[in-house]
């Protein structure tokens, strides 16, 4: 795992309260997701510099379309945002969790 992934994992692991249980480095088909909540079919991807160029963005878009066809919702978080404001990142994830779970706990 990259450093931003380790930072985010320190906040995601364990679940509990209004937080769902995530797995890290979870395979779906030939794709390895950074973090995945099976109950909500929610993937969290932390995107570093390797995701910035046009070709990488095309690959990510194709992956996201394939995952959507499997019923999986993908949230992409820039690695720089994890460094800048991990609380905002967690709030963003929890808002998505609430939307996917109908506002209740996952």
C-alpha cells in the first residue's frame, strides 16, 4: 500500500458506529481495489500521480465503467487530499455511505 492508502486505512479499518467494514486490496475480477465494502458495494480508490496522465485516466474510466456494470460504486480520492485533509476525506466517504445505505448505518 502507498503512504496515503496506509493513512486512510488507519481510519477505515474496523468499521463500527456509522462506519461500514472495508477490506483493503480486495480483488474484483482482474482488478485490485484499494478499499472495498461488500455490504454497500462501495470501492474507495486513492489516486496518486500515476493517475494524472490522459492514458491513466482512460484506464480508470474503463475500470469504473466495468465496476459500475458489476453494481459497484467507485469513489476516487486524490492522494494529495488524504495528506491535506484526512477529516474531509472521511466525511466525504461517510456521506457516500449514508447515501448508499439510505441514510442509516451500513
